[in-house]
C-alpha cells in the first residue's frame, strides 16, 4: 500500500511541470509550492518552531482560536502555518497570527524529511482530517510531538476500512488526538484502542464566542430591524430565496439577505426576484420605513449581522453544504435550515436540543415564522437553547492549550 501511495504522490509532483496547462486553481496549487522547501531552509526565526497545518479556510477557522492563544502565550516559539489548498492559503497568506505562512509541500518522503530538518520543530498540530503519512512518519522518526485537533471520524471513514491501512499507521504517530465529539472518540477507541483519543469538542465553538465578543457595530442594521420582526438570511442560495419570496406573499416581516455569492450577477438576480417589494442593496442603502428586503452585497459582515435579527435562516440546507449555524446560535437566535444537515454534527446537536428547526418547503417556513412572530416568549426560549448549547460546548482551545504546555515543558 505504501509503495502505491508514494508512486501516486511522486506522479502528482511530476505533473507540476505542466501546471501552465491546468486550471487556475491547479496552477496556484503547484506554483505556490515551488520553492517552499528552499524558503524553509532560508527561514531563520531564531527560536524553536510550533507548526500548525490546515487543509483550507474552514480548518483555519477551527485552528484560529488556538493560533491566537499560541501567539499570546508562547512568544518564545515561532509559529509556522501551512495550507494544503489554494482556497485557504490565498485568503490567509498575510495573516498576522503566524510568523510564516506557506503551502505544505507534497507528501513525498524526501519533501517530508527535508521540511522537518529545515527548522528546530518543537511540535506539530494538524487540524481535523489532515493525515499525510510521510510527514507523520518523519515526525515520529525525529521524535517531534504531534497533535490532531478538532478531529471527526465516522463509521464509514476510510480509516476503518481494510484499504485504510496506511492511514491507520499514520494516525498512530499522533501523541494525542482531540476529537470533536464522543462518537468520533468511540470510533477510534473501538477500532484503534492503542490511540490516545480525547474528547474535547470543536474549537469552532470558541471561535464564534470570540467573534460575538468582538462583533462589529452596524447602526444601519439596528435601524432597519428595530420596528419589525426581522430575519437574517445567511449564505443563501436560490432554494432559500425562492421560499422567502413565497413567505413575503403571506407574512409581513423584514429580510436581511446575505447571499453566498456576492458577485454583481447574483445580486442583480436577487433584487429582481424581490422587485415587487421595496428592496435595496447595502452599498446604496438609504434608510426609509418602506424597505422590506435589504440585500448585503458586501462580505465580512454576516457573523455580526445575526445579532440584529429576531431569527436566522441559514443557507445550504437544500444542497449538501449547509453553512455555519454556530455564528447565529451564539447570539441566542432561533434558527431555520433546510433538510440536508446530517453531515454536520454541531447542527445535529442543535436540532436535537431544539433551537434549530427544519423546513422542507414554503408552507413549513411560513408556519415557523408566524409562530415565532406571534409568540415572543417561545422565540426567546428557542434562541436561549442555542446560546446555552454554545456556552456548554466551548473550552476545547484551553484543553488543547494545556496539553501543549505540558508537552513543551517536558
């Protein structure tokens, strides 16, 4: 199995020479890795290095609370951050939490050995799913402590299949594995009882608590929402927007819509969809009492916007990629989502707790909203369920930080 894997990785590396013939994303994938090992050889931080690796932007968000604590409490160490995907690196390459941010070299034996010999590594921290066998074996060989955080495993994961032998060998190189949930810990304990698997929750709970504490003040949102029941619609797709159009035909409320795609073509489509109602875009918004639909055609506001609504409707639940529900839950808002959520354990938990409700069609959406509009006590109670759940789940970052401190002190 290892021979096949190494052959495939070497083949992927070979095709980097033809990256000019590939898609823009693949060109970035290869171009970004060119010269990384030399850059690592030349980097001279003057201290030991704590290395965090993430796949992309979502995993970065999970690791960010820990990065902030590392920067604050471990100033005697340099922090290295690596990405696998261009979609994460290109957005966060200029972040201020890491002393150096790079693409992870491809997982060949030679790359892994050279990479780890380039610096005096004190520890490696991998986030969620990242299991790169040659890097893991090299970490083990050089006796560099390694942690896997916010890990999640399910019964059908390749790790537990006969052909997952190489990954099982690789995951055994971690000193401690911090899982998001009890089920992941049980799966590891059942199949791989020798592993040190600890349930610690998901660092994203810590992240949303932090975001809420530092939320942006948005006076225009407060003024827009203050007189009527207002729903904040986060990362919407056409499926959610069509239901909202039907809702407005029967129910008087206000909508703040922050679509998943904010390009001009999509913004124009949304404003045309709601043309029978007073609709404005944020970029040209002029406050008045008649505007019923406000389309947010800017990015970076959604995590603060949820504070100003009476409830939230999170997009993606009619596809397979439900967006972040925790950002709304932390503000004690009741939440509506589409039916496809089972792949997201944090959402399953909120649904079971009662603060997130499922809608399958326009009729169910109308029923939920009219109930919440007519019963403020119930609305507040459901929102409180979400808030309490977030507060109960936070704390993973401090638990992991304690492990890091104990490891580095020895």
